[in-house]
C-alpha cells in the first residue's frame, strides 16, 4: 500500500459469511481542507478480487444532518459505481436504503421520470458528473464503471416479481390464469437467460465488486446496508442509522394483489433455472463469495 502523510487506515470487514471472509483495507488521507480522500482499496487478488486505487474526495459523513435529508455530492467527487441487477431484484429498494444510510442521492444510467417524481432526484443527473453514490443499471455493459454492487436474487423470485409488475401494470392484479399463457412461458425463458448472462458478466468484472443477496438484505437489512456503505468507503453514522431504522421501506409500494399458484414453474423450467443457479454458484464459490440460497 502506498505511503501518504497523515494516513489513517480503517480496516473493516465487509464480506463475511460461512464460506468466506474477505478483508478490505481503506486508506483515508486527510487534506488540509479536512475532507477525506479515499486512497488505495486493496483486496486479496488470490481470492478473486483486484486492487484499485481510487483517489476520490467524498463528503464528510459525520453527523451530516439530523433530519435525514439528502443531497447530491460535489462534482466529480464520487467514482462511477454500478448498482446492477436484473428487473425484479430489488434495485429501487436498495437505492432507497443506500440514500437514507448515507444522505447522498443515487443515480440511474437511464433517466426515469417515475423514479424522479418519487423522490430519486439523482435520476436526472448526468452520470459523468460524479455526484451520485451509485448508478442503477440492468445492462451487462461493464464500462465506464470503476466498481460495482451486484444485487443477486433467486431467479425464481425475480422472474415472479417482474412478471407480476408487468401484469399488474396492465390489469391491476395477477391471476392464476396468467401463468398458463405463452407470455408467462416467454417471460421465464427470457428473464431466466438474462439472469444467468447478467450475473456471469458482472462476476467477471475485474474491478472492486460487492455482491449483496436480496434474501440476506431482507433478513438482516441493517447489516447488509452497512456492508454496502463500507464497500463504498463511507461509514454508517449513528444519526443515519436512526434514519434507516425509521424508513426501511421507502415510499414506493408494490400495487396489485398476487394470486399465485403454488408453483407456476413447469418441470422443464425448473431444470433450466436450476442449471443456471448451479453454474452461478460454482463461480461465486470460486471467487470466495457465498453461494446463492433459494428464497422461501
């Protein structure tokens, strides 16, 4: 690690589970302005990670506000960090959690008037400005990102969530009969393959990568958010922790009741999706990430 004057090394564990333990070293250099600068972020290359030097200036997060307000970061103060997933994986909810936890707006590679009007004001920021904490993307394009958070959800649940969103947008309710249509069959085929190719592409990303499992995010939201915040080189302050505990869900609510059959997936669908999951889990284990668990 490079030597800097006035260096404070913060060692924090951000990835820990039963099958792996990954340690990242954050070097914070304090300039005369008092603003922290992220130094080298190093990981064990043998564990499937790559070191990255990110001399980026970030806002001091110590008691940034007591009213849970949000703001954009100064121009070019944050690197381009992807928040990537396939549809139906909880990307918008994760963005909400990161915003509340840090006080910084997240952004979007594609402008969304719906999300902007719902309070995601970073959605209309030009991504090259470097003013948003992360950038939402459902694409497999790895450039121009300098780091990434991959949201990984059980493909069965992600496909169901996205199909329900599409149907509910048309009729307001999902009926069991919808799962007997060609549209359902096509959705499983297309989204299943997309889940596999998207996940495998981002797992090949050679820059800093954090994988968050949607099921774990639901089960222990505070812990998983803390890991993501620390991966981004920030701290979850006491005041922001209180903000997060008071607003876990956000304003966006899923509409429409779901009348799902016990198992809408056919035997052939199960065979294909299970093969995808098995292949992804092999890569996850190779990279010292925990394997994906099926959601209840």
